[in-house]
C-alpha cells in the first residue's frame, strides 16, 4: 500500500492515443503543498485577520488540528453545523462545533436528514484543499462561542448582551478573512520565503512533463498570478539537470506549449475573461486583448477554455485536464466543455492504507452483507444470524477459509473489478459485444450465463485463481 499514492485509478475507459493535449492546474496539482504545515500557516493567518477586525483575542490560542477537517463537508450557515452528506444530499454526519450530534438531535434540525445542496444561500460546500483550514476554523468558532460564558447560544447564532451574531454572519466573516489572506495578505509571501517548508519538490516532475510533451501538447492553466506562479514553478524545476540525468537544465516555461495565469476558474470554463499577454520581465499585463496565434514561451492572462481550444487546435474531448478542485477543475470542465478529467485526491492514500490494513475485516463485513441478501425476505421475523456470526469468527482464524471467502466475495460482489479484468478479453467476442459504439463490460452477461450453468458455477467458485484464456472462457460458456 506504500505505492498507492503513485497509482492512477480509472472509473471510465479512456483511449489515451486520442488525447492531443494535457492540461494542468498548479496549486495542489503540480505544486503539492506540505500538510499540515501549509494548512497551519493559512489557519494562523486567518485567525489573525479575524482578531484584527474585532473577534476575541482568545482565538489566537487556536491551534490547527489536521485530523479533524476533511474535504467536501458542507457548512449550514443557518444552524452553524458541519455536515457530511452523500451524493444525493442525505446527511451522514452532523457536527456542531466539535459535538457530534446523534440521530434524534440531527432530526430535530433536519427532520428528513436531507438537504438541498442547490441552496447555495444556506449551504456552502468546502470542496477544495484550500478549505481545510477554513473548515477547522468554523468548528473552532462555533465551539468557542457555544462554550464561552460571555455568550449565550441561540438556535441560529449567539448573543453578547444586546448584540446578536448569526452563524451566517460569522461564516461570511471567515470567508472574507480567508479571501483577504489569499489575495491581499501575506500567505503567498510567507510561502515563497520558505518554499522548502511548504512545497513538495519532486525530481520526477520534469521527466513526466517531458514525456507527455513528446506525444501531445501540454499547457498550464492556473488561477494564481504570474509572479507567484513563476516563483513556485522555478522552485519545482530547479534541478542541475534536465528531464534526465546528463541533459542540460531547462527553464520551467519550456515544458509547456501554453501557459495561462489568472484563469479565474470556474468562470474560465464559461464565458471567461479577456485574454491578455503578460510581460514576464515586470509581471504586469500588457495593454490590449491578445488576438494572435499561439507562441511558445509567451505567458497569457485570463481567457477561457474556448480560447485554449482555439490556440491549441483541439476540441474538448481531445483534452485531459488534471486538477484538484472537484467543482472548479473537474465538474465544470467536463460538463461545459466535454474535457476529459483527472482528479488529484491526496486523501485517497490514507483511505487505501486503511483499506489494505483492514482488508480482512472489510471482507467479512461484505460477506455478511452478501449473506443478508439471501435471507428470506418474505418473513416478518428478525432472522437469527448468531450461527453465521460465529462461523465468520472461525473463518477469521483460518487463513484458508478466509481466502476462499474472499474469493467468493470477489466473484459474486466485486463486479466492477471483474469488468476491468475481463473486458479486454471479451472485446473480440461478437456474441458478447453487441454494442459497437462503446466497449461493453461483459461481467453482467457472464454472470447471467454462469448462473444458468452448474458446471460454470462450480468452476468459477471452486477453482484456484488463474489467468483465463479465450479457450478457457469459451469452455465456461459451453
């Protein structure tokens, strides 16, 4: 599992030979910020900003805790709660400050345990890695004002004598403070003053971009300004050699066919802004709109995804864009322009670490779920599964039984995994592939055929793991 962070996971097939352009975001994509050092810096600066506009001095004692916040939480500006919701808006976890509410308490505020995520006036999705310090700060503030004797808690805020502060006002103050720190404060200045402390430097980055540039065009589209981008990228490519040892050093600009700063995503994927040229000597923008052809080495500011396609001579589906922002980089580029997308998820490394270390427990939980599916659904009585539970505990101690249980689990439940393993074999079999416009995953059909044949069931479930040839599969389907 130590190598999971270096792997690419695919949830949809993609013909890479058809890709003409690779696009990159910079922050948290090419430039990976060290955690929790970078988040702690942003947290401390935001707290200082809040105190400077009148918030209590006690806030300066807050210390960032990287174990609490996670990306993708929703803040309810009406009740001051942090919510973890699923893809449909169902509430999974509700936290007020650092108090995790139980089911009945959650239902008092949300009777249906459901929210309308489209209600952006009330619910704010903290969906970027830049939001992690903000997420923890919101929890700190709610906890502080809820437990401080000077303030009395209300359903939608807190009071200090005749003064009332709503959670919505508090949230807006935090948002304004975060924006101030990023755009007017000293966050970027402190970052570039100590790049080794805050930015990860990877010697394989020049080689990666060089290899990509051999088969396709490569471009950079970042929301950061040119001066900051130049300092970060210069640091990332500051090696005595080029892409490979023995080759001469190259400036970072030489790795890109197009460089675009001040992109203002997600607006960039819609109407965009005026495309201007950057004077790389002064960092200032040149007067007028740029209307010429693509020129290597020129840095552009603003623009839109349509302009990028025109400059690169590519269509939407010719482009793979790689970024960390679920909404600004991935969702908008895919829905508005049809770009192929590649999401950077650093949190996945920890999730996979837990999954692999606890794989046996996860297997047993899944097997229990599978057994439950086959219980008598027509009965109104609660089934007694104590015998099954005892059997599973015995299986845990027996490596052979545990392995076979895991085998059965893979065959019957992990259909997606089998899809990827077998799809390339069945793409040559006309009897299975009856949808020519798209590669068909065969497992659903194979499972139906397999269940019709006791012989096939016996072979698939009881046989040891092996690579299936076309002849093997044909015999299975006979």
